[in-house]
């Protein structure tokens, strides 16, 4: 069971069909990093790896976060 809930529809939709906890943790990490990037090489490397593995999903997350920022 996940303790954190997805913020974006892209992650929510992607996780609806999957139960892999490691993938869920990675996607939630990416989502939160897109909202508020953490300093350091470690987090940036993790984000880079997730983006390479799931480029379309990463782009969808970035677009949703950007849209929320523009509307605020």
C-alpha cells in the first residue's frame, strides 16, 4: 500500500494498472521532484534514469506540473 498519493493524472493513470512498489516509488519521486527539484547529484541521477526509462510518462508529468504552475 502506498502512503503517498499521486498528484498528476498521468501518474495516477499509470499506477492504476500496476502494483510494482518500486515503480510506484520511482514515479512518485519523479512527480514530486518535478514539482520541487531536490539539490544534489543523487536525486538528479534518479530522475534522469526514470525519464530515460519512461520518456512519454515523464513528459506528461512535466506538462501537468507546468500547467498547474501557469494557472496559479
